[in-house]
């Protein structure tokens, strides 16, 4: 089966790519298709995140396991598209380059039969130019009154050595 997927840059302007890729491809192969379609070199860290219908982030699927003790991180090269995307679970979040935080919303648009003679992955449509730098993100607390800014006025109560290094 072939997945037709739209990858939308989290930006004010419409910037997206439509890609078709085999459902049996790994997320690492999908990562490579995304970076190529947007013109990235593909040499930065990246992760996919499962999410719900409202784009609330859930489980991370990383390009590499960067932990020191070999944790239980789910990896892209061990995860297949068909295992995380379906008619019922159509959305993912993709973050490329953790220093710049290029963030993309991914949505499965259609599932079709593979066409003979066509190579996959395939960029079907490209709209908008990638900006020189990633769009700025606004990180706001859900409850702006939850944090009292005066809490750090007295550093003596913080219980750590002043000369910790």
C-alpha cells in the first residue's frame, strides 16, 4: 500500500509537501524523504512524535538513541509507517534539528494501491519556500497566574552550594 502524506511546516505562511511513500517503509526512510523534499542536508537530529487528533504530543520515535545506558527509546529504523499511521491514526509531529526546532505537522491523506513503474518515495506536490530560519515559537504557560514571579527573590532558601563547581 502507498501512503499519501502532507507535511506542513509550523509557520504562518502555507509551506507544505505532499509525499507518497510505501506503508512498509521505516520512519528513517520517511525522515530522509522529508529532509530531501524540503532541501535539508539531513545531518541533524530528528524525532517523530505520535499525537492525538488535537496534535497533543505523545511518544517519541528518535533517529538515534543518545542515552548513555541504552534506554528503551523507540527508533526510526525499527519502526514502520504502517505500524503508527492508519485510517484511524492519521497524525504525527516531526521535529528536525533540535537547535533550530523545525517543526512539521504530518497527516495521512489517503491510502492507495502501488502503481507499477513508479518509484517511491515520491514528492507529489511542493508549495511554499522554506524560510532561511525556522519560525519563532511562543511558549506560554496554560495558566499565566500559576507562577508567582516573586518566588525567586530569596536565593538563600534554594538549598544548593553557591560554589557548586
